[in-house]
């Protein structure tokens, strides 16, 4: 298995009263992920930027690390 560190931004919205993930965005660096998350914060109930390890063969993500978060967010494993 070959792993690569990726940076993602995951916004959250309320769906029928529950917190649900919206469309994930990829970023080129930790700083870019934090900028994107900050700019999205006013449009969603919550936004979080993460660093994740991605298995390049299967596409599976593991080892999430929160870079920053705004508002209400959920555990990445649950999203």
C-alpha cells in the first residue's frame, strides 16, 4: 500500500434536524485548507479542515487530523 497526505475541507449542514456532511473539497496545502474552511464558515452550520492519509490504491482515508473547525462539526469517521 502506498499512502499520501491529502488536505480536505468538509462543510456540514442540518438535514431534518441532524448534522450531515455536504460536498467535500480538496485543498493543496494545510494553509489553503484553512483559508477555504474560513471562507465557507458563514454559509454552513459548521466546516472543518482535515489532514488525512489516503491509500493511493484503494482511495481509503485514514488517520484524520483536524487542522481547524468552525461551528458545529461531526466526527470525520461518522461522516
